[in-house]
C-alpha cells in the first residue's frame, strides 16, 4: 500500500484552501484538506491514477498518470482556480493543460512522471523537453536546446524562481548544451517551457524560458531513493528538520559513469562529473515561507586515445582515423559551477496579493588546455582560464483588485568576469609556393566588473464573462558597461497577449512582443592583443515575436493546437574575423564569442507548429508534435542565409501504455530534417590545422550544403515496478536507436594518414607543422547512432 500527501492552494492568491476534496478517479479513496490546506491519503493500492481536486466555487482539476508506490510518500500539490459562475453546485472542470493570461499560447508543461518514464531520456530533463513542439537538440551526444530555430544561448532557465545560467554539464561558455543535464528529476514537481509571450518578469530570453518547479521534502518522515541509470548513479534523501514539520529538506548527489559508456562505444574523450542539489523550506508563519535552493557540478575531461592494431578492418581503421582527428581538435576541459539562492515569499492578508524577494549567486570556472599530441611537454596551442560570477537581487509584487491582476518588480545584479586566454590561430610556416606565412595568435588577460538592472510591470484582466483574456507587460534593462547601457529607452520591451473563446472548447490565442538579451560575457569582455575591449558596443540583441494559434480541447484529457510564429532579430553579434553571425555557432565544447564582433547581424525564424497531446486515458498517453520552420541570419549586409539550426522539419512522438501488474511500455520517435553546414576552405584549413586542429570554413557560402541524410531515431523502454512493505523497486530496460540508423553531421576536415595513423606527407618525410602544405587534405564522414541497450533501476525507501 502507498501514501499520498500535499497542499491545495488558490492558483491566483496562493492562499491555502480548507475542505478541498481530493479523490482518486474510479475509486472511493480520497481525503479533504485541513486548515493548512494539507491532505494525506493512506493505504492506497499501488498503481497509476488520475487524481481530482474539487471545491465548491472552484474549477475541479485533474492530474493524470500519478504513480503511487509503497516506497515513498507521494507529494502531489494542486493550485485550483475560482469558477466564473453563480451556480455553486455545478462542477466546472479546469483544463489540465497549462495556460495563463500572460502566456496564452506557446506554453507547455511536463509532470515529473512524464519525465521519469520518457524513453531514451535517462531522466534528463533537457532531453525530455525535446519532445515538445518547436524544440530540437543537436545531433549526437550534445544536449543543446534549440527552440523555434533560435541559438542555444537564447534560452533562460529558472529553478524555483532563481535563474541558473545553464542546466548541462560541460557547457559551452557563452552558449549552452553539454552531454548530459545537471538537474535531478527526483526534485521536479513540474517543468514549464514558454517559447514566446514571455512574462515581463523574465530578463534575457529571446527564444525560450524553461522553469523548473521543485517539490518540498516530506514533512512527516525521512525517505529517499537510489537511481542507477545508463550514465549515472544518484542518491536522494528528504524529510523533516525538527518535530513540527515546518522545516523540510531534500538533498541529492549524483556520480557519473558516462565515461564508461563513452569508452565502451569507442569515443576518444571521456566526460566524468559529479553534481549536487538541495532545497530547504521553512514555514515562518501561515503567510511567510523561506526556501534555500542550490545546485552545483564538478566536471572533468579525460582523453581516450584509440589503440592501433595492424589487423584493422576497413571500418575499424576509419573509426581509428576519425578518433585521431577528434583528439587533434578538442581541448582538455575542466569546469566547476554552482548556483545558490534564498527566497522569501509573503502572502498579504485577505488574498490581496503576495510578494517574493530573492537573493542568489552563481559561479562558473571554465578551463581548457590543448598541446600538440595532447602532451604538456610539447607546443601549447590553447589555454583558457575563465570565470563568471553573478550576484542577483530580485523583487516581485503581485496585487489583485477586483478582476485585475497587477505585478511589478525590479532586478539588480553585479557581474564579474575574468578571462586569461592564449590561442594559437596559425603557426609560422611556408605556403605551397615556399612563401612565409606569419604566425597569428590571441593572448590576453582581463577582468570586467559591472552592474545590470531592470524594471518591469504586467497587468491582466478577463472580459466578456471570461471569454476574452488580455495581458500587457513592459520591461526595460540597463547596465553600467556597454556604450549605451544606461539608456533605458533603448531597451523598452512591450508585450501584449490575448485569448478569446470562440466556442466552449475552442480558443484563439495570440501574442506579440519585443525582447532583449545582453551579449554574453565572452563577447563583452574580449580584448584584442593591444588590450582594447573592442566589443564594448555589443549591447543588447533584440527579438520581435508574433504568434497566432488555435487550441481545441475535444475531451478533458486531449489537446490539439496549431500555431504560426514569426521572430525577427536585430543587433546580432557578427564575427569580424569570419564575417559570420554568432547565431551559427555554439554547438561544440569550449567557448562562444571570445573574439572581436560587430553588432550588425539580423536574423529571422518563422513557421508553424502542430501538437496533439493525450493525458493518461484508458491506459494510454502520448505527445505528437510537428514543426515546419525556417531559420535564417545575415552577417554584413541584408542577405539572409540558413543558420546552423535550420533543419526545417521537426517531428517527434512520445507515448506509453500502462499494462497490468505495474508493467509499462514507452516509445519515442524523433525526426529532424537535413541540417545545413558550410563548406571547408581547404587551403586555409591546411595552413592552420597544425595550430588548431580545426577546419577553416568558407563563410562566403555559409550553410549552403546539407548533410547526407535526415536525423531519425526510435527508442523503446519497458518498466516493471514491484512494491514491498516499506520500499519499492522499479527496473527498466531500454534500447536507444532500435533501428540502428546512422545519423549524419557535417564531414570533418583532417589530414590523410598512413595505415599506422601517422600523417601522410607528399615527400614521404615525417610531418612538420612548418610545412603544412606537405600534407594531403581529406574529409571524414561523421555519423552517430549505434543501437544502445541499457538497464536501470530506482529503489524508493
């Protein structure tokens, strides 16, 4: 038997509600909330349920696919809305699909159970979000979130209202992504993704806002779980601090064995990480609550040089050469990151409003080294030591007056950035005609400290008996560093959203808005070799959004949406050296923007999205999403070219079926259209390869080519749960890429090699970096996607 407990609050005022009925659908099992809005239900048969909260004068709300086990007390909270009717005896049901006045469209929500049961996701929130419309990820092992054709660094992330710079290990500084996510799914209550119509309280989003709501620890007893997955082991503990249950904690630590997986499949680099996460909540009074949250990681990189064998097959030799080329290219990385914050939330008397005050800090230490042959006794090619520290204060106040909702607030930040960079761009050498080629490098050491600030306001109201919902917001941001940073008139960002009920279950939703993002610290803090900060005029990138969509709810558990969107960007940084928009970069390890740029680029993305979502009904649940879009950018001039994220087609299906005796079958299919890439300048690449291991791309023909085939993968997962007296066991088996399809990325430039792996030269002598044109250029076809079976287990106690 299992147990469930939680709180029920008014969705608008956040006040606790007394006497709310909580019932497990299809049973006679239930409870009502006490004077604190808290309920408990004991002796629940262990299986999946749909659970409904109902209260006179409020819309009843159902939460779907809630799994009850004998191991942990299930924490399930409800926020229910008042019903707009005088017939208090008539039950009105709220949609389980998240929507609000400020963001009536372009918003999706996932529950903890949907994340945990996601096939191929390995409990990684970033991978699960890729099942939603308009969202794609990088092909291969990367974990970038690319939303409606925008670059990975156009998204912002909030953990219980505290901004976190990145949600992945081994992140690209100045961008985002990495092999695996940092967040522990055991903390998650729900995840909300907004892809337009952003609330004015959020600064810096251009493409997406991802909010992670964490649950509080069990206030009655100590409990926990152990997770063993394909890439990591995690321990989570939670419970009360003290005897009255007013203070709770939840804490976890995770250790990777991703390095063993990478080694098993023959990758030449082995990422190794630790992370930790915690939340402490304390109820000061019935109106006041304080919470402390934290998240941190320790990331280390190790090389895994391939072993040479004389009896290689042709395929093995190809893989051997490819791995040598990768080792030529990537640096040795180490990263340390942490985020911590404290939030005080106060509810005003009589349900008139509430405010939150949040103080937080985040830190990143990013280091990279690269030597010839990865040997520290040989020539240094790259050395980076870069740190970012932000200290933030945020105040938000929400007020209710009649049918109006007002919110306003301000943010203040102190940013500190330090960067010591040495990067060998090209060695002194001779060209193919014997003429000298001068060496080129970057070498600087600087620090940058400045303040950022912002103010915002938002107002919303329902009209026409709640058929029409309107919201308007205004925000402006400034800083004390960039050329026009203190001119708030240049970052005024208005937004307007509307929802109109065409019929009982049919809505038309629209939003327009302008949003701003300050250029990354890697751009702002860059110095040339004379010590000049050449990017001080980088300032803010702007993005104008327009979205129009239809939403149809044929049943209480089914949602169909169709949305068209258009985004137009201004002042996108463009690389001075390469004459290419930074919108095309950021999908690899290292840093983005550590170079001279000009804020002259433009960008546009546009297309439409279709979504069919089915909550758990008759043992089935699923999400089908399709997006067709264009993503294009300019450098100098007004000629639009495809960006690196212009896949055009995104199709995903994720679904599951609940079988008897706690068996469950899950399936995920993803399809991405052919990704564009830029051709290689072979002559320039030969000249610099010995210094960087990187190709020089011909950006005069930026993204004029497409990879050989579209990306497609099918993953299957089977779960089986056992429930014992005081603990439960969930064992799952999954196979990623069941069809063993090969997924293609752009071919890699490298040098031809002899059968033993040494570089082949034209004169038969050993390769010399001072004579780069004595080598032969070649290209390696990059593919990924071998079939990968794995098992995992979750023990709750």
